[in-house]
């Protein structure tokens, strides 16, 4: 190639009147060929740039680079091959030759800018008055997104078209910042979506990530993170790597990988940045990790070795679509350092390929032996494999898009008078940029090539899987990702053809295992959302699928089963006749009613006996009737309530117990007044008064119940309580309900008080003691009823109420009537007047009784025989004296303790 001094000029060729002022030279090696139209190229032939510290006190030394990238060198050769093919094509650019200037970027943004400035500032001759015209019409660059960003941001305002073959950062699609940037590889915007689809497809929810310390890694991983967060995937860690990192930084990243629990790691890193980390992972023998690769290294040749496969087996990722260029092989096999000894990069290529350095490319930094000159390359090398070209094909397409844009400028189809075709001398970068936006052609391989409004190609990826076959790592295509006709994304994977890091089993990547059915996720404080505990659903809620975020409440009529996996109908809880408790209470209720009937029968049969006659048969009959109704009342509380049964049960209970207590109150008053009568032979609390007190007391309760039923009557209601539906009667008005209970309590309290005051009446006929005890039982039952009623759940509330009714009824029946029935049935010898009058007769049985005695049952006090002549008392009918035939004197409540009170009573 002809030597051109690499010069820096002021980029003032926007106006042709400015002259170039050469300021200096970089001295960068390059591949070059003259032509009518020159296209620039920048490729990372060297792996990295040597770092130096600029003191800004003197001119910095020349930039040096380390390593040699065989893949990037092949890209340069593909560009040259495409230019040669275009020059030999008689239809695309006939009679026009394309030239090239190709420089090495050393994968460094700063060195990329040096190369670009060198391309733009080359002029012929030594005149400082030469016009500042761009020596190139277009630029093919660069592989790294950071390098492309530096170029596009710097030269975009000057309308220099730039076509990238491997820069995928989505940020480069911003036409407001990078108006002249185009690329023949899909944007990372689409790759991020493809990777997110892949992660979700295999259920990986807990993954680690590595990013390169440049725009490619940061922007690509940011787009991926945004996508996977929408899918519920969590990032466990993010490591940052760079090819210039010291060993200590590499060890930190590897230790983070080794100590983490993740089993799947995505590396959004160029191959040159990742390779040092890969070597350290292999050295430490870290295995069992499923690696996901970005397109930057999934098909790279350097890491695709059996040694690397030990730790990176089964790596899966996306790559651009492959293409075979058969004619390229012959071109590549003809590259030798001896055909053009001065060609840049060829000596390093030969040294890497055959293992020796050409004698005319002698370098002190190389330890390889000097070639003899008869060495031949191994044609089985990956370098010569042109059947699976991916990035190389992108370089090929990039060159052809520029050629087609130039073709449209020179051989245009004039559709209007204003549109004129140009000659070669009129071609400038701005015009090429305009035509690149309109490019649309079908290449020789049948692929349609065009750019969208962002300067990108439509997304189309192959899914690549690393597999070891015949001792070599193969990049096996196991699916694809692309857009369909309706612009929807389509992911197709042949899962049966994939070899994973774990063999044929898909790797498992979760922070927490999927919650089973019946449980939900509960986030752990301070941990990502993928790390959670599994908490059983609360009662009444379910999850019928694994991994549920929340439990679903069952409908009101349903409840959760024991496993919280489905909703089941709640069972209706009601005290029924089929229920064991209901059967027991029914039996007790009927038993009580039967005992009451039996007592009534006994009293009817023995109604003429002294015991029955002395027991006030009318009140006893009403009392037995009310007790009979009280025992039957619980039957209305059993079975599912209806509107009528709810009203009946509470009112019947209130009225029957009011009647019952009213009767007891009447009996108590009878006893009290009988023993405190002021006039013998006259009963002041006779049957009329007894009926009045009973019916009036009962009428008050009836009135309360009528008001209750008319204002807010009881009604049936369903109360949903956990696993059951409690069907019960609502009282309608708690005030009315407690008024009924309160009135019964008032009557029983009065009755208890009066019976207690009369408890010391004579034994044989002291019914007050029996009433007192029955009222104590009654009050005790109903005092304990209220707290038990309030605290009892469901049907047991009804059971408590029934129990209180039965207990109090049995208390009245047993305490009042059991002693009398016992005497009547089992001790008939005591059912006599003598026993009823008992101790009043002494040892001699009297032959005559007064009506006063029989009517009121007074005691008869025996008078000593010597005192009979002296005993007398005055009445309104005259003075009465006990004769020798009268051995007993009447002794009533009024005549007790002395003759004077009796005399006073008789006189009154």
C-alpha cells in the first residue's frame, strides 16, 4: 500500500473554502487500496490497548496493542473480499472502483477515534491549502458499542454514514443523537426481549448476571433487567468485567459466582472482556452452572474449546443468523505474508496460524521461531470455515448496502426533472447517508436487506447451544427468535436437541421452591421478590395452583377444605331432631312433660286425700299445666327455624314461664296469708284473689310479647361462621328479649323473697320451704344462663337456652310436687288428716274438729286436764270456756304464744 502520513486536520470540510492544517501523525498501521470511491473500515484486530499514563508535559508515546483476534482479522478480509467482488461486478458499480482504508481499533474507544480521525484527515500532497474534503464516503465500524458510540457521536453531525456490523446497543437507535448510524445486526432491544423470553420459557427465576464495563454491557443488561422484571425474574447479583481488569478484580467476580446459590448466569459481555474470567472459572473447576450468552461471545472461536467446555458445557444464547459464503474460502487460503510483505496484520495472522513469525515481520516482543518460508496453514482451522459465518456476513452485508446506496446515486431512476444522477466526483457522505435510509435489495443469498426508521435490521436470531462432538465444541442451532408478519415476537425451540450443563435435565433456577397448592408467597424482608416463604392460606381462602401470589377468598356459602386447595359448601349448623344433642334434649323435654302428666294424674286420682286437698288444687292444676307447656316449649327451639317458629319459641317461653311463676307466686301468697289471717274462718286470699294475681301477672308478660311481635319480631337468620352456616333466630329486639327475661326474673325474685320470709312455718305443712328451694334453683339457673348464652357458639346457644328452660322446669316440678307425690304413692299412711294436722293432736286422736280447724288447718294445742276449767276466751257471741270434753284449744298464727292475742283476734 502507498504510505500516507496519518495526520490530524481540523474538521472544517463542511465548507469547501477551508483548508486543512496538518497538525501531526499517529503512525497507525492500516490496510489500504485506492479507488474512485474509498470506504473506511475499523476493526478490533488487536485484543486490547496497552495502558499508559499521560503526563501532559510531553508528547505521549505511540499507542501499542496486545493480542491478535483471528475473528476480527477475518472481518477485515471479508470487507476486502466484498469490495473485490463489487469491483468485479459489471452491474452494481460498472466502471467504478471502490477502495478501502482499514485500521485497528484495539477494542478501545480512544484508539477507535484515532483511527477515525486518521481516516478523515488524510490528504495527498504537502500543500497546506488543500481543500478539506472527506477522503472516505462511508465507514464500516465498529464491533464494540462503546467504540461505535464514540464514532457516531463525533461524526454524526458531519453526515458521515457509519454502518456497524456488531454494535448492538439499543442506545444507538436514537436518531436524534446518531442520525448517520446504521447497522446490519439487530438492536439489543430485541436481544434483551429474546433473552427474557428464553429465561421465562425454562422457568428460571433466580439468575446471576455479568456485564462488561462499557456501553454494550451496561445498556444491554439494563434492557434485559427491565424485561425480566416484568416476568417476575430476579437478579441475584451483577458482576462487572473488563479485559483490562487486574487479576484481583477477576478473582472477586469468580468468588461471587462460586459463593452464590444461582445455577443460571447470563453474561452480557464481549468475548474479549469475558475470556479472562472464563479462564479463571476453568482453573478453579467451577461447574454445574448453566451459562446464557449474548451474541457477542456465543459463537466466538477462542473460548469454544474442550478445555472451556468443562465449565461452560451446554451454554445457550442468541446469535445472528448464519450464512455460507463459499467463494470466501479461496480468498482466505491465499492470504500469506509473502505475497505482500508490507501488509499490516498479516504477519501476526501467520504467526497465530502456523506458529512462526515471518522473517520480514521480525518482532522483539514475539517468542515464536522465525519461519523457514515453506510452512503451510492448517486448512481445517476455524478461520477457513466459511459455512457458518455470522458477524462476517454482517460485514459483507454492510459493504453491499454502501455499494447499493452509491449505485442509486450514480445510476438513479429519474422520477422527476429535479432529480439528477451524479458522477463519482459529486459523491459525498451526506448523499450516501440519504440513500442508505432508502436501501432495499435482495443479496445473492436471497436475503432482503433494508433499514428501518432507526437504521436497524429486523430482528432475527438463531438459538445456539454448545455441544461437544468428536472432541470439538460445536455451535448447534436449536431454534430461532424473530418477528412474525404482525410484528409479534416468535420463539421456537427444539428442547429435545438441547444439551444442558446438567445433561438432559433442564437446570433448576429458583431462590425459593414453588409454593404448593393451599399456600401463598410471603416476601422475605430485605430479599428480592423471588425469595419468599410459603404461608398457608387463611381459613376461608384457597389457592388451587402452585406458586400463587395471593389466596382467593371462597364465596360466602363456601369454606376452604383442610388442604386449602378448593372451596367446599359450608355445612348448615342447626339444632335438629336428628342431631345427638337434639335427640337428648328432645328426650329430656318429653320426659319432663311425661312426669308432669304423671304428677297431674296422681293428683287427680288422689284429689280427695288430705295432702292434695291441703295443696290448693286450683293453683296446683294451673302450675302443672304451665310446667307441662314449659317442658314442651324446647321442642319449638329444635329444627331449622322459620319466621313462625322464631316468634313462637320466644313468646311461648315467656308466657308459659310467666304463668308458671305467677302460679308459684299465688301459692306463696296463699301460704303467707293463711298463716297470718286475722279472722278465723275467713280467708282473705281466696280463689278469686288467686286467679286475679295469676292472670294479671301473666297478662303483663302477654302484653310485652304482643308489643315485641308488633314492633320488632324475632326472625330467622343465617350467620356465616368459618366452616359453617349457623341458622338461628334473631331476637329482633334485644331490649324486648331481655324485658321478657327481666319480668320473669322479677316475678321469681318476689316469689323467692316471700317464700324465704315464710320458711319457718310448721314442718308438716310448710310449703314455703319447698317454694324457697325451687326458687333458688330457678334463679341460679337463669343467672348462669345469661353469660353461658352470650358465650356459647352456634347451635349451643339454643342448647343452653333449652337447658335453662328444662332445668328450671324440673326444679319447680321436683321441689314442689315430688315430696307430695312421694307421700301419696309410697307413704299413704301419712296421707291422713291426723298426719296433716300432725303434731297438733298430740298422742290422742281427736274425735271432733271445728270448721276453723279444717278450713285453715290450724294447730290444736293440748290443754292440761287441770287447766281446762280455767281456759276461756271471749268472742262477739259471748264467753267461751273449754269444758271437760274439750282437751284442745285452737292455736293459729294470730293466737300464738298466749291467750291474749287469740282473744284479741276473736274480739276483732
